[in-house]
């Protein structure tokens, strides 16, 4: 009689029944591809004797220190790392572990390039390594944007143009602290860890690439059959972690980390009231950078960039609408008109006037703005036909000095507001913010400031290739520089990631003698034995 029940054996379930189970099949596949002797090897090929191999495990160790220090900062929050010595010290640990991580990773990556590490069906090992580097740049970049200090303000206002020019800024808003913070502490770290894990498993599965010329090309994908030497992977990892931890601790104790306080509109209106009023006047007139910017803020054309006949910026559309006159001047004044004598009639006069009349008042005020003075809380302007504009801007200055304008521009998302786009755009329109950047040596020539940090601290040096293109013509003088540089970097990044598949380029390391320096002990041993060092 037939039955649907599994056939029992003396030892349990029949093998043919287990072979149909997903869990069993997955386990068999994994243990077949990555048996314990591959995952935790106790020997390695004799050629794995160069210092260049150490940078791989140093990179992993630095990543662990980055993750530990970053987790503590995330648990404690911004108030802790800004407001306590302990928090500032952990922030220093995080900064220096990131700097070490990128140093080790770059050396590791370029070492593997000159070893042509994609040989022998190891292309995915190379690609995952490059992808880990790119994701790490994103994680570090969003980390700088999440500091909530002057440096993060500066970087976000500089970086927005490149993001907007490519259309990315429509959904990836570098001035939105809440968004950048979540990218930094959650999504990007998870992706980095996942890709690094896949990369390490591929290294263990495919093995370490043999020296160039040590075996025939068709044998490069096969397991190494030559001499091996003892290898204690856990001991090496432990030593590397201790070295990185000591280096991070030492650098943090000696150098600390920068943390210049963020700039507020209240600070601006108090320190340079004339510049504040002049900037507010351009917002009201619709002539400021923000008012004329274009997507993703409005339909202006002043900062719209094109890649050939296409504008990715326009295609992305307006996703963070800002009407400069309303957002920065009229709406904040409307909030204060009930408690500010004389403000309500001035607002009514301005709002009831025709567009032509308002334009005439704004034009007249623009001609006089070089002669503005602020005495105490009074705005003094030369005689002219400005309508109610002097009253409006004088009251706006009072509101700004009280901190009310900061609150008005940051409260657009109600209780949970963490989006600082509006106050940062307003700040960036004025000269005061730019002057502070110059004083802190963050300007440089075009875009070099993106890699800088306040004081004498290292910044995002891993972005040097990106910022380099802004110094080269035609980008140095192009109105489409941001989108052009981003396009160049996209092409270079794809070429670097897929070098295993690009004829000519994938063979380049074999014609550069650096690989002989990396594997010099192996080639020397072959030479001493009287054997050939190149089988091709």
C-alpha cells in the first residue's frame, strides 16, 4: 500500500527525504563551498608573506572600532558628544578610527589592483571590495553631515549643488539632519557590513590570488598546490585590532577632534546686522541665490545645470519648495504681527500693493543697501521710496536677534523637525556665513573646501579625486561643473569597479613592476631554487 509518510530508517529520516528540504540543501551547499578549513584556515600559500596583506585585516579591525565608537555615539545622541568631555572623546575615537579605516582600505585596494587580484575568476571579489569602499565613502560623508556643528553646516551647503545637479538632491537632502543621520547610523553601515562580509567570504572561497606568472593563466582559479606555511588567522586579527585600537586611542588623546559650534541666524543678526538685512532684502525682492535657484527648491533657472541637452535637475522636479520672500520674510513676520506694534499695517500695505509697486520698492531699496546702518535695534536707511520695506526688515531683524526666526524656519515640520534646509539656505545666501568659512580655511579654490575640516584636522581626504576635477578646465570655469564632475566620477567609478572586464586595463598591472615588489620574497625564492619566475 502506498503512503505519503517518509520512510523511516534505523538512523531516522531517509536521505532522499532530507535531500528535498531547503534547509538541508542550503547547509550542504554552504559547507561544500566553504568548509571549516576555508573559513578558518591554519595554513596559507607561501607567497602570502608581504606586508600588503596586513592592510586587509587592519581595514577590518578599523571597521570594528568605527562600529563600536559609532554605536556609542548613536546611543547617547548629539547632546552628549557636543556637551560632555566623555562624549567629545568618543567622537574623537570615531573620527580617528574612520581616518585609519580609509587609510588602510585605500592601501589595501591599490595593493590588490597592482596584484591584479581579479585573476582566476575573482572578479566579484574585486567588485565587492570596490563597492565596500564606495559605500564607506557614503557612510563617512553622511557622518560629516550629521555632526550638527559648523563643519556639517558648511559641507551640506557646499554639497547640495552637486546633489541637486544630478537630481539626487530631490530625495537625498544633505541639509536634512534627520535623513542624513538615519542613513549614517542605519542603512549605510548595514550595507557596508553586508558587502564586507560577502567580500571576505569570497576571499575565503576563491583563495588568495597567486603571484603573476607563478602558474599558467588557466590554473589561477584552481586551489594552490605549492608550498604553504602556518597561519593563525585569529591571532593575526587580534593583533591587528589591538594595533588599531592603540593607534586610535593615541591619536584621540593627542589631537582630539574639532567641534566648532553651529551658526544660528540669531548669531548672524547680532554679529552682522547689516549683512542680515541686505540678505533679507534680496529674499523679499526674489533676487537671492535661493529665490532664483531652481529645482528642487523652486522653478527658477539661476542654478540649473545641464548634462548636454538634458537637465537631470529639472527632471527630478521641485521636491523641497521654498518661496524665498514668503519663507524667509513674510511668513515669520506674519507670526509676529499680533505682538509687534506697527507691523500689521506695514504687512497689509506690502501685501495689498501691486506686483509692479512691490518691485519698484524693492529696486529702490536695493540701490540704497550699501548705505544701510543699524544703530541699536534701529535700521537706518537713506531717504527714498521704499514703501513699508524698512519697517518690515527692521522688525525681522528684531525677531532674528531674539531667536524667533531660527524657531520659525526650523518649526516647519512641527514637533519632530530635524530638517535644516530653510535656515541653512538663508544663511548661505548671506556673506557672513561665507566669511566664517574663509576664516576657518574651508574655502580653498573651488570645492577643495569639501575635503577640509576646521582647524588643522584631517578632513575627507578620500574625496580628493572628486574635488580635483573642479580645478581642471573646462570644469573650472563651467556653469555646469557639478554635473560634469559627477558624470566624470561616475564613469571612473564604473571603470574601476569593472576593471576585470575591460580589455587592456585588466592587464595593466602585469606590465607595471610593482607586483614584483609585493611578491619579492616569492620571486626571490623561485630564483634561488633556479626555477622560472614567469611561466608565460
